[in-house]
């Protein structure tokens, strides 16, 4: 009999890719989303499948949910402009929402996979970040609703495991990119690609020396599936691509090249509490999940650039175009 998954945040960027992957692997999937930041368009393919059911619901209120073998809890605004628009809602979905799904997991003896984040490390003073690092988080800063929301969700999940025996797995997800990122959610890769294809200025915040490590979405989703499938594990596991660390300015230059070179790079103010650097230590993921990302940044970026160009064309915006004859830029010299 096929396995059943319940995915909260199913209409979001990561959630919808996870839905597609599980359907492809033969699972039955129920996707839950309140569509506050997710888009039904992301589930277009999935909704044509009889093995998929979509439930529009807001997990900040009590909801009756069907049982599942695995619950993947991804519901939360995840880009800085989105969570800063609704800090209370962000804390609530990570607090009450998580609590509610953990109760369901206990009721139905489901495995519970929490989508946590590298933001639990805050502006890290240890680099790269291993899971043992406790982080450097401003509890009242602009990002605190997300950082502390996810830290609370991790604490809750761990408490339900210790006190009530729920089989909990925590994935700390680092910056991830790929097709279906919302163009207007303020994340750096989607913003830069949109600007590049439109020939608009590419807005580098600060001097662009801050770094991030970017993981391609298919790799990340593979990590999430593996974390659900291995025997019970203790403690969180980082999922991200340590090979992809680069400065924001270098990223802007790459995107500029990849989108036809018409954009200027401009420097704009940097928001407070923006992390200086971020790179996962993925030793635990390698050991426990036998997982490591395989898609290179140039490959993944080119696929994402093509997807953004298609979306802009469909919306009749900008001069975005894909150029299949264009070779993927070589990785050399990216850092
Ligand atoms: N960033 C930028 N220009 C933009 C959006 C973001 O320079 O238009 C920078 C931002 O300052 C941060 C990095 O890109 O240092 C990553 O930002 P994002 O919002 O994608 O994710 P974060 O890692 O901050 O959650």
C-alpha cells in the first residue's frame, strides 16, 4: 500500500517541489496551505493527480486533518520581507501550528519532519555552521519572528519527542533556490534574476561582501525525503550546499552575465541583522542520510534563470528570454 504524507506549506516553493517528488515516488499526498505566501499555480501538475488532495487551511487555528505516515511541516512565511510583513502570524504558525501538527503525529503515530532553518544560527560566529553550534540570534530584531519562531518549533518538537515519544526529525534548511521561487518575495536569487531579465538595476544590499551558500531545490527535497525515510535520528540535520558559498556581489555579477548583461549593479542599504556569512557543515547529513547535493551552482542557476524568463514572458513583463544554445557558465572562478 502506498504511503501517505501530509505536507503543510504545500503551495510554497519548497513544499510544492516536495509534493511533486513524493507523488513521483508513489506516495499519496495531502497538501495543506493557507495561500498567504504560497501559490496554487505551484501545484498545477499535482492537482491533476488523483493521489493528491489540496486542503486550504490556516494552521494557526484548530484544523481537522487526515492521518498520515509522515507529516512534513513547512508552513511559514520564509523570506525576510514576507515574515516581516506578518511577524505575529509567523510566530503563531511556528508555535501553535507546530504544536497542532505534533499532536496529530502523536495521535496517528506519524513521523514528524520539521522544516527548520539556518536562521536558527542567527548571524553566526562559527563558520561553517555545524548542528552543535547554538547560534547568535537577536531575540527582538527584525528577523526574530522567524529565527525565534523556528527555534521555538525545534524546542517544541524536541519536547514532544522526549515527553510523548513522537518520532521527530529536524531539517535545518540553508538558502535554497530554483524554479517557482516567487519573483516578488524579496529573496536574493529570484530578485536578481527578475531584475536581470528586465534589464533593471540589480540591487546589491550593502557592499555585497556578505556570503550565502545556495542549494538547488531538487537536492534539498531529496534531503527532506531521506530524513523522513531513515531510522529515527536524534537531533537536527543541516541541509544545504557547502560548495555554493559566494558573496552577494559575485552572485549579482553572475546573474548579470547570465541574463544578457544589460543591468547595472547598484548598491542599496542593507537591512539590519543581515547575516555576514552562512555555509552549512553537512557531515551529519552525509553520515546519517548518505546525502550531499549534486547540482552545481551554474547548472542550477541556469535552470532557474530559464524558469524566471518563462514566467516573465507569460506575464508579458520584461524582455526575459531563454537561450538554450547558451552554454552553462563554467564553475571556475565563482567564489
Ligand atoms: N540581498 C541583496 N539584494 C536583494 C535581496 C537580498 O543584496 O535584493 C542580500 C541580502 O542582504 C542577504 C542576501 O542577499 O545578505 C540573501 O538574502 P535572502 O533574502 O535571499 O535570504 P537570507 O539568507 O537573508 O534569509
